[in-house]
């Protein structure tokens, strides 16, 4: 949460490959409303990438 400089109270992780390029990410827990950045670090084989999703929770 950029405005408060804190993260989730949990440690989310991918727990299952669902197929078709989909993965199950468990442990995402938003503990307050407002602007969040959901940052994912992705690795497959010798390749890596990062992606950031901006979310605003009412
Ligand atoms: Cu906060």
C-alpha cells in the first residue's frame, strides 16, 4: 500500500497451476480500503518478469 508503505498481513503464493496459463494465487488479504499495488515476480525456466497491478478498494 504505497500511501502507507506497508504490504499484506499475509505472504501470498502461487499454490497451483490451473492450466492454460492460469495459476491459483492464495493468501492475498487486503486489510484496509484504498490504493494497493499488487506486484508479481514471475519466473519460468531461465526467464523472469515483473508486473504491477494497481487496485483501488472502496
Ligand atoms: Cu494502508
